[in-house]
C-alpha cells in the first residue's frame, strides 16, 4: 500500500494501532492501517490512485477484497498533539520500504488517546510497546509536559517502572 | 469574520459552537444554528477529514468536538476566540445554548 502510494507520488507514514502491532510483534492485533500523508492530496486523486491498487472507498475507509485491513488516509501534518514528527522509522519488507512512527513516537501517539479521552486500551498499548522496544522516556515526559498532561505521564511512568516486562535502560 | 479564511460561514459557526459548547451533534447544531441538516453534516465531515474535529457515538448519536490532538489547535483557539469577540451581540446569541442540567419532565 505505502509502496503503491509512493509510486504515485504520495508519501505516507504509518501511525496508530498498526505500529503497536509491528512493535509488539503482533501481541496486539490491529485491523486498521492509519496512514498520514506528508502533503495534502485531493480526495478524488486519492480515490483514483487507490482504485488502481484494487481498493475502493467504503464510508471513511478504503477496503480491498483480498486485504483484511481497513485503510484510513489521514490529512497532514504528521504530528502527535502539537508536536511535529521530525524523525520516522523505516520498515523494509521484500525490498519495499515503508515509513512508520518510531517506537517512542508510537508510545506518545497511544498516550495521546489516554491523555485526551482516558482510553485505557491505548495506555495498555503504550506499555505493550515498552515491553518490546526501547523507548526514550525523557522524550515522552517532555512531550507530555508540553501537552499539559504531566500528571497522567507520572501514572504511566509508575506503571512502566513497576512492570517487570518493560524494557528499561 | 473568518469566512474568507475558512471558505464557509457555516464552517465558522460550527467551529465557534464546538469551541464554546465543547461538543455538538448534527441535528442539535442544525436546530441551534437554524440551518439545514445536510450542509452541517457535510461541513463536519470536511472538518473531520482535516483532523480538526473528531466524532464518537453516544448511544445512537454521533457527537462532534474539536480534536484535542489537532496540531494547530493551540493556535486556532485564540484566533476563533478573537474572531468571536468581533461578532455582533445578536449573532453571538445562537452559541449560548443552555448546557446546565435540566430534570426530565420539566417544561421550559
């Protein structure tokens, strides 16, 4: 999907629950692929490009008869709250490259849902990433402070520290 | 006030409403703003596609609010607030819907 879009001049970055699946080695299963485009793409162009890849629009998402995932294309900018994402990770599959959030930004992405909507599933997903990947907690703390949610970060950090499975430096 | 920037007076009204009331649902917004339902749904969809608002189901009703994760929210809110201050008093009235609780069965 990302390769097909890039071949058509549309650069995307994978965000959301799919990053949790990747970083937790599928301990969490997401059936959504949330791609953020790096530049504004006209909806009609997006529909046409994805139709060439066999995807059709169904409501807000794109579906493919042979793909179990629902694809959502999100508008730029690529940010987590007010913070722009400056660095992304790259996943290479069969010589095809795909950009995705780094583990640390993926934790911030999940924590944002916990901070703003009190989504406890998102908090669990953030911890799940921390069990399988090294995460820059100082960066998460600084971002949480900027978002005005230092109290909730402290709750997250407490759980992180008491969880024997989370990877600590 | 912001119509030249936003391209739609209705979009501007919806943003004022969501900023001041916190959330709203399409038929309620149509009633409050005295507009038809379809254009409201259309503008909300555009705002949601742009990541400016989010929606979730409350029972069978889709409720919209400003997206706290929107990258430019901190810049957008002061702009909306300043533009709102310039509105004539009469135009501001539509955004002052009752939000405090009211016991069921009581007449207005």
